[in-house]
C-alpha cells in the first residue's frame, strides 16, 4: 500500500479501528478532526436519569451515548429498574450496554443488511407505541428520524443529549493530502463528519475510494460528489476492515 487509509472515526472506536487495520498491514492515518465531548449534567438531565423507571423503552444511538447512560445508571441506580426494553442501531452500542448493564438489547434485524436507525425502526416491537414512554439517549444535534418516527407511532418521546461533537480543521499536510487525493481510501461512518470533510476534498479526492457504513451515507456521499463508493455491511471494525480488504479483491466488489 503506497498511500495511507484515512480514518474519520473519533475516540476509542477510531483507535480500535486503526489498530485492527494496521495489524492487517494497512498504512493508517487518523484524521482527528472530530472529538466527542461529554456535556455537563444539568438538572433536567439528572431528572431524566432519576426517572429511568418511568420509561418503557430506551433507545441509545451510539457507543459514546451508551457510556453516558451506563455511568448514570452507576451513579443513580444501585439496581437497574426492571421492565425496560433497550434498543441500539449498531452492534457496538448494543454490546456496550449488554456487557455493562447485563440486559438484552434489540438491534436491527440481520435481514436489514445494515446497522442504521432506519433498520432499527423496522422491528415489530417499535411499530405500535401507544401509551409507551420512550427515552432516546444521543449526542447533541444529529438526526431527528428516531424521535419523529416514534412520536408518529404513538410514543411519548424524551430525547436527551449527553455529548457534543467538536470539530477542528485538518492540519496543513492533511489538507493537502485530501485536496490531492493522496490516500488509498477514506473511511467515514458519520454523515455530519462526511459533510465537514467534504470542504477539503477536491476533485482528486472525490475520485478516491470512500468507505461508508450504510446506504444512507452512500447516498449522501453521492450528493457531495464522491464517486467511488464502498458500502460496508455495518459500522463495526470487522465490517469496515472487510470493506477495505475488498478494495484489493478480484472485481473490486462492494460489501453490501
């Protein structure tokens, strides 16, 4: 490999992905343009944590949001309230909750073919929600699809933000690398981050392979001008690594 694989994923999950790809022989360069910052717990958020037993379902949208929920349970609930159904759009988030809270977490069906909010919403248990109270634990901003859809299905939805995404511009050398397309592949699992990075991706970069974690992100990438799209089977390290490996496979086939 004569050029690096650029990784947009932040934090510990980004480090884990970089380590896994490097162990497979890839030249890896983390972008480090986005960080996740925990929001200060105010009275409103504390009230939600203290009222967890009022919710029938809790939907956690990311591993970092899962960490905030886990820490809140540890602070306020010596024993987790019973009777709550947990949901997560991705395997990483589900596994974090299951390991820390010893709960069963429902996730998108395998038949959906991807880990997304859209896939999660196909679950039968999220179809009729009259008289159900649903808590969504997420980051600041982001998509409103889950809250809007669950509300339309009859749920009383409470959405809390536990962290924010903080962006910084790429350094001069990375800006040149993006502008000139001097990379083997770019891996991005967030639409917001993809839109941010596109500001530095000139025509040469738009022609280089872009690995994304869902068909929704691929559609967004297309509107931004990226034209060599590889759709991984999910956002897990294994799925992204498989998509990268497929770049050098016979036929250069997408993973979908």
